[in-house]
């Protein structure tokens, strides 16, 4: 089969996510036959370095032998079983392991099947917790400007990326949007810490005034990923945790994209030494193999729902594939790799290589900033680096980088005018340097005015 054959069949029947399908009249769809490590291969032998971990999910490479073997072994024992009234060892043991490695106080695991579903669970649990405590007035959620938490209606409502949210505004609950601690917006000469501390002041006033109606604040710790990989200082999380505790408001940490080593620690919340009331995990949980998510929460939250059935306090939320054994098996293999190979230390070396390989772009005439947390690196393209005037979104400069990179064997998928690297952890130094070279060429071409 040729690439053209596969593309023709695809376009006859499929509708792809986050895509204007008319683009494929000009931008070729790329059909993939197989993957190995950081590389994807099409049906004619073309290879592409997966620099975005296939939407931030893949940690240890495609077709990882260890994860493959774990799924195959589980497949011969149990593929799935209803998780209401039944249980199984892979889920029990995964819950035990997650409780042991996440921040202190997170002691209960509720499984779902994707990131948006996990956010929905956390939102509903928080609201329902206060309802069970006879506080129905606490029903509002606070989110950060430029945040993103998923595409289902509840998750979309607590996000603030207009491209995804505005169309569905009439369907969404009203949320309170607080200023982002985004350090790209810092004043000249202002440190990241001072910027994030200053940006917390409106949040502090908001919680002081309106805590009686707020059930939870939801944040992406350290990196607002879909919002252009904008980053902020851990001091914001420290201040937010203290304020939420003082005002009796839940803190929801959406670590779906930033968890499992992406920011340089196993979980981004660790950089601030804070424990949220809810932590949402997915994506890298299974090493990028299978849909599985989990919401971890506290015993206090769990106890608020624990009662006789006729009291109607139970959390009656369900997913058909809750706790799927195959997903749990992939997650165990992923956690085994973390435990046995000192992944965090190895990532520090890879992150340093990424930083060095892109350092020259800090002086590029159309780059306002090169920023990084661990294995996430972002390059902000602008029309004018001195004023930080952006390129108009209609010019689609990022798409030009994407097309150039594909023609040179690299999968980059910029977020608007932001080119970013979030590769699998099995990438080599030489592959990072090749990636940086291709990205530089693409940025040069895309920013020609």
C-alpha cells in the first residue's frame, strides 16, 4: 500500500481531531505504518522524529518492548471487567503505587479513561463534596486566563483558550477567570518569581471576597500547555495552596500533560512542595499506549461521600472502561521503568542538551523567548522581538514550520506561533541536535516578512 492509497481511503471516511479538514487539500495527511523509539515510519519508508510525543503521551518510545510485553501478558489473563462491584489486581496495585508516589495526602484513586474525563470527575467531586456538607452555594470554579483542561463541556468551561471555547460558549457553565501567572508577560527586569508573585495578587483578592461561592480553583501546574506552553514560577502554587486552605476552597492540579517527569520532577506540583486536593493524571500514565486516567484525592473528600445508600450521598459517576486491566498493565510497566532506570536524572541531561541546542535562537530577530521546564521547551515567534508584537494568527506561521519540519523528517506541531519540543525520553543527544537544526531552519523560513 502506498501513502496515497492510505490517504485516499482515510479522507473518504474519517474526520480528524483539531483539524480543518479542508487543509488536507493542500497539506498532505501522513499515514503511519509503524513506530520504533522516537521514530514514526510511513507506508513508503519515510521516517519522522516524533518531537511532540504524539500529543504529549509517549514517554519511552513507540513499540517499547517492555510495555508491549506487559500488555501481551495481561491480555492472556483479563482484558476487561466491570469495575462497579468487581475489582482486579492490576488496578488495586496501580492505586497503591500512585498513592505512594504522588504528593502526601492523596490517598484515594478514581479511574476514568482520558484526561477530559478526569477533569470532569474532579469538578463534580468538588462540587458534590460541598453539597454533601450542606454548602450548595459553593458551586463556582476559578480557572486561570489562557488555561486549557480538555474538550468535554465541563472541562472546556474551566479553560480559557478562545479558539476552543468561544464557539460553545452558550453551552458552558459560567466560571471565574483569574489572571495567569504567565512569566512571558513579566515586566522588563522582573524575575519569574516576582512576576508570578505579582500575578497572584488578583487571585488572593478574589478568594478573599468570594470564597463562600467558590468550590475549587483548577490550574495546570507550571506550564499552560495548549495555551502556548506558557510557563510560571512555583511560588504561585505555594501561594495558591496556602490561600485555598485558608479560605476552604479546593485546589485541583491538572497534571495530565505535565506529570510523569515532563517538568523535571515526577510531578510538577513537587517543584512547589504542595499537595492539591485533587490531582488529575492521564497521557503519560500508560506511557502513551492506552486511554487511562485517574483522579487522586484525599481521605476527607472520600469520607464526604461514604454513607448509607438511602442518604443519596454516593458519587454515581461511571465510565464503561474504568480501571481497564490492559491500561493498568501499561501503567505498571511505565512506572517500573521510572523506578529502575533513574529517568529523572537522565532527563536532566537531555534537557540540558535541548537548552544548549536551541540557545542560539534567543538572539533570533523573530524570537521573543526560548523558555523551558525540564523536557518541555518552547520558542515564541514574533514579528518584532523588541515590542513582542505577534504575527497575526491568520498568517499561520506555525504551519510553515510544521510543513518544513515534515519535509526534513521531523514531526513538530506548533501551537500558533509557538514552536515546542516535548519528545519521548528515549531521544538521543544527536537526535535533539538534529531536531533543533530543523526547527531553526523552519523558523527562519516561517518568519521571513
